[in-house]
């Protein structure tokens, strides 16, 4: 019996461990989490995107229709509610936003720029960069048919990375197009629908298996033309891809010029680390055009951080007019790993700036009144009115990373003179009155 399935003995105390694959966020963890969310929001909102939200529960049929059978059958938390309805804890946000936009399609003006940072659930094996619950920034642009949508959305992704302090050589932006892959599978290799679907999934797994194994599976699936398949996937640039395809297809390959235009424009905008990757497929079935993925270049963390692409057909399942869309999802777990790898995580610095420690009896109310006056001027204050010794109160403030401490007793209140101790250096500063303290703390 695994620890995940083990039952708690009635004679044992409850475990303090969280459910497998999810996290507790202690204050220092929330500090990092809020830093990540803050950088995301700041960058995205600078492009004019508006935040939205939705329930964590969705009808299971929504994912059966749009996310793919693998997601629904193997990776979702799905169950029947007490009304015998099939419901699912959302594994992704794209089906939800398309449902919401379809519901108000005639009321909304385009382009629609929306974002959200929901928590998502997938029942899979927890590992580095992937947990069963995570938070994910979702950025979606609806209503733009041409390449300008991809240019803007990829620019947003690059802006977020810069907001985190990442340099261009620390990550690359891989781009490809489902149009190119569909052309390769359907027009060049002449695969039927079932084999084309399997080949797309094989492409998505190419970098996760040995070359010999990939070749064997390609041979079994495609047959005599597998060498064309492998050759085109090994192209190192768009020009190289064109040259390799000349014998089997027109040089005017569907989607190639569009992709070249994207890469050229991104360079003009100062985004110089975007490259063509013919093996990039992205796992979801709903992508219809350009797809992209941001990848960590550090050998200690060689993995995809996040990605997205174009999905023009999703609204059709709701019986509404087609609406072109481009978007991406950026998970907090992978980004946290990236920031840790590149030493970009912020140093823990809680918002509480001053600990007021009481001395003696009967001055608690005076201390609360004093703290309240400081708070009205923007100083975050915590009060320690316990009966502990002075040294213990200081030690508690140190453990809580509060930078300043002052002790208040009858003498201090009467003289309006307070000694502010800086815990990091041990230095002390004498302040006269509340305003002096406020000026010192906020300097």
C-alpha cells in the first residue's frame, strides 16, 4: 500500500502533511508567490489586459469536448456531485474563458484582452516543475486574425520574463506552427486522420526519448516515408526546413512565411532569443496555428517553462460565431524553479516594519493607540504585549524578519522618546515622538 492510499489509524494523530502533490504556503512562501503574481500582473496589465475569474468547478463535458481524451481520462479530478452531475476541478483555463466569452459574445467588443491567475488541478505524478495543483497565469487575446496577435502575445511573455529579471541568454522562445505540422502529416506524408493524430503526439514526445526509439516508432507509424518525417523535424531553421522539403513539397509551405514574419518582427522589437523549432507541437488538440514555448537554457533546469498558441475554433463548440484567439499559460511552479536556478528569487522581506514590545503592566491600550497612529501614516506595526522577557521578544522579531523593534513603557510614553533598534545591524536610534518614528522607518 502506498503512502497516498494508506488509511489513518483512529489511534494516531492526524498527519501534518498536505495532500500529495499540493503545497502549503507559509508567509515566506507567500512572499515569493506574491512577487511572482505581482510581476505577472504588472507586465500583462501594461499591455492593456484585464483580469477575470471563474469557479474552480466546471462540467466535465467541457473538457471532453476541448482538452483531449488524455487530459480527461488520465489527468483530471472528476466526480459526480450530489445532483448526479459530472463535474471536474479545472485542469486548465482556456475552455473556461471560451465558455465565458461565448456566453456574452454579442456584448463584448474586440479585441478582447483578458488574463487570470487561477489554481488548476491535474492528477499526475508529482515531479520537479509539475505538481497536482498549481497556479497559472493565463493570457488570451481574442478577435485578431492576423499575425499581430502572436506578435503581441509573445511580446507579453518576453516582457514578463524581463520583469522577473531574466536575461535573453537564460531562456529561448521556441516557435512553430500547427499549419506546418498538418501540412507535413497530411500533404507530404499522406497520413490518415488516426495516424496523423498519433504522429502529432509522437512529435510532442520527441525530445523526451532516445533518438533510436523515436526512429523506431516513426518507422512503425509512417513506414517508408519516415526518413522525410525525421529529416524535416531535424531542420535547424526555416530556410533549412524549406530546403529539406523541396523534393517532396512546394517551397511555399503552408504557415512557413507567416512564421518567418513572426520571427523577423520579434527581432525588430528587440526579442532576439526566439527560434524556429519544427518539433514543437504542444499537447492540446485545440491549437490551429502558431504555437510557442519558453524554455530554460540552463543545464541545471533544461525544461519548458510555459507556452501557448493560436486556437481559432474553440468557440464553435458553444454554437457561436468563430472568434480567432491566441494565448498562453505560465505556471508558477516552473517559473519558481527558473527563478531559483538563476538566483532571481527575492529575499524575504515582510511588510511588517516595526515590532512594538510593551514593558510592564497596564500600558497595553496605550501601546495599541500608539501603533494605530503609526499605521494611519503607512507604517506596518506588530505589537508584542506578552509577558516574555525583552530578549525573547527581540528574538521573536528576528525570527519573523521584522527589521525594527522598540520597547514602550510608562517612561517612554511620558517622555515621548523611543529607542528604535535595527535588528540586522544592532544599531539604535533615538526618536522623539510619533512623526520622528514614521520618518525614520519610511526613510
